[in-house]
C-alpha cells in the first residue's frame, strides 16, 4: 500500500477518535455503614439495618446501586436495585453475621465495592415503662440506649409501655424522657444478664430535673468494702449496700435480682443523701450472677436505677427435701382512681410540703390527668401457706399465659407478694404458681396453679332524675346503669370473652341525696344493691320503707320519713360502685366509685353528680 493511502487511513482514524471522544471511565464506590465487622443494635419490631454506601462518577452520570447480602462472603445474593446509596433490609436474624457489598453502575460500566460484614445484636432487651408502680403504661416515652454517652439506638414506647431491642454484648445506660416527665435513667445495664427490666416515667414535680450521681459500694457481712465487686466471687451469706448521692433521695429502694418498688424490696431509705443497708440475705443464690438494683427517686420524681452484678458461689447446705407451698390464692383489683398529689407515697408528700412553694403544692393538688383506660391501676395480691422452713430461703413467684412458659415476677421471704401487673390486660387469662427456694439455690416444684382473669373498668351513668331536671317528684325514682368506659351508651363487658356477664356481680351503695342548702345534711339509701351482670337499677324514694336514712349536720342519723322538700335543689349520685368475680382461686374487684367502703385501696371519687329541683308534689 502506498504512503498516500496509509496517510489517508490515519487521518480517518484520527477524525473518528476525535468525534467519539475519550473512553467512559468507571464510577467509584465505597461502603460507609455498618462498618466492617461492626456489631449492630436493631429494633425488635423491624430487626432492620440500613446499608449505606457512597459513590461518584467522573462524568457525572446517574448511578444505580445493586445491593448484595448473604451469610457467607462467597455466596451473596442481590436483594435490591436502587437509585440511592442506601438501602434498609428488615427481618434480619438476631446474632447472625451478614456479608454485603454494593455494585454501582453508570449504565455502561459496573464496579463492585469490597465485601464487608456486620453482626446483628443477639441479646433480646425489653424495657417496660409505667407511670406508677401499679399504674398505667407510659405510651410514647423516648427510650435511648447509650454507650459512652452516645445514642446507640432509640425508640418510643408502644401502647403497652414497651421498647424492645436486640443489642450486642456489652454494658449500656438507658435514658427515658417524655413531655412533662421527669428523666429516668438505668445505669450499667447488661442485656445478657437482665433481659427484661422495669422502670417508671413519672410526671415532673418541679423544674429541677437533676439526675442524681449515685455511688454504690458492696460490703461484706463484716462491713468490709469489696473493692471490685463485679470481679469478686461472693462466698459468704450476707452483704450490705452503701449508697451516697449528690442529690437528696426522696425514696431509695434496693432489690436483689429484681427491680424493687413500694410493694417489693430488700431495703428502703427515705429523705437522705447517704444510706447503708442492714444485712441482705443472699442465701437463695448459688453459682449465679445476679443484679443488685439501687433505685433512687428525687423529690422531682427523677429516677435512677443503678445495677451492680454479683457472682455468688457459696458453701451451701445439703438439701434433701424440696416441698412446694400450698393453698395459693389471689385478690386482684382494677381501679380508675387518678394518681394525684395526695396519692404519692407519704415521704414524698412530707418532703414536698416542707420544700415546695405553697402555690406549687396547690397546683399539684388540683392536678387532674385526662382519664383513659391506661390510667387504671391493676394489682394482684397473692398468698399461700408456708412450706417447711428447713433450708428454706424464700419463694419465687411465676406468671404464665399457657401454663408452660413461666416468667418469674417476684421473690419474697414471706407467704405473700404482689404482682405489679404492668403487663396485665383485662379480659385475658393468666396463671400463677409459687416455688420454694432453698439455700443451695434450687427450687421445689410448682404449688397449685391458679387462674386469674383481670376485670376491665366500667363507668356509671346517672339517668333519672336527669342533671338540671326541674319539677321532679318529691318521691322520685333513682335510675342508673353501668356503662362501657369508652362509650356511655354501651353495656360493659368487663370480663371480655372469657367471663359470662351474669357471673360478674355489680354492687352499689346509694343513692346519696346531697342537700344543697344545709351542709352535711344528706339522705342515703341504706342497703347495698347488687345485680348479676350489668343491669339498669331503679330505686324508688319511699320514706315509708325504712331504708332511707337522714344524716344531720352534727353527724347523728335517723330514718327519713318524709318526702323531699318542695321546690328544693338536691344533687344525687352513688358512694360506691364496684363489680366482682369470684372463683375457687380468689376474687377480682373492679371499682369506679368508692368513698372508703373498702372495695378500692384508695378513695375513688364519683365522676359527676346530677343536680335536680323538686316540684310541689
């Protein structure tokens, strides 16, 4: 070929290259989160992890991302193609190690990232948050899981007051906050040792939400401080706990292997900066690591639960006979009483009355939270007959929903205890049993198993005389009926689907007729009124019956023998309204009104009264 043709071919090639431009260059990609080898905390509800990468293209072309995931670095599957450099994968397996990579493409060229791994937290953690010891679940509280003051993961409590996670091994702090709530803290939480933990999130009592700094020392039975209790095997039978605080502690509770409260604790102190317990018996533990809970409340209701973990391995006696307790029974109650200032523990009231401005005390006394079902208080009291005392350390109390999977809810050295019932739902079936605990840490078999169905709340609707009704007969018929707490036009079914309505007894005390002109001069119907099931009640005002009693201003009583006065204004209502369900195992009571007649544990005032004015006849 001549040089002329070679030159022409070269010119054509150069021209074509100039038109096409330089070759397309590859995009770049790198991974960001989770970091390679990371341990990742996840929400139990989603078990999700967001995979994050970053990428760029030299020509600025749009990129797509193919996300690969697998349980082996050599066997990854494409799980998504997305237009953004992050993708959330859900329903991962707790404790599983995953491998992942991203392949980025500009439409022409594809570039893979390195393969990274992460491990999903394998420790189930359930944080239960309530308003009061026996009170409602705290819904919508913010629960933050912290390490080194940094938030690892957070969530809001659900309708049951629960926040649930899967966490990697390690120690954590937990912070609980909410609108109008005092801060609650849990320090040194280890989900490998304590899967479930209860805490409270109470309303803030003052503007000083200072979190106390608790210093906790563990002492042996001879008052010697154990320098590093978590690294020491405890070989003796008793310990003491010494607590100091930089903020005054209104109430201090200490519990061994359970979260202590007003109804269950190993030790208590009031209004102090420093406290040392008496001897705390640890002879029920053997070859086990237990948490010691130190729970402190400030006068603001700011709460701290500090945990110290003790490994116990003692010289134990030989236990040759293990006998279960007998005669387990229950008394349960449901109350809709609002938790007001006067309902606080007495030490809190006394401290606040000394240190709080009178104006703030008055504001607290007038505090009326908006009522709903979560404002009910549920408590189960359990009692039984002692097992023989030889080598007995106490009793573990268990609760179940199926008689197969039992959850320990309490330990006691006495023959009774309380289930604070944070998780109990009205109308559902629960079972309880008790086991004797011995000095070697072993248990007996189950006591008798009892069945418990908590009753729901109900309300009372006053029908006649109606509110503000005039020209009412001087011998009126008083009519009322129980109604659903959600809807006063509906009949309550407080036993749910498990108890027939006619097996629940509704009991009322009243009516009471309040004289609006003369203080403390009232008329009331003496007998209790009861019905099988939720029925409308009609009580005629018959002064000849001998059932109506007049109370005079000096407190004396006499039979009411005359009709009501003409053209006079009265109010009427009930002094007690309760329902109960009794079985061979015990009794459950639900109360919506109780002015100290013993159905409720607290004074439970009526929601309202009807006012009426009589006519001439």
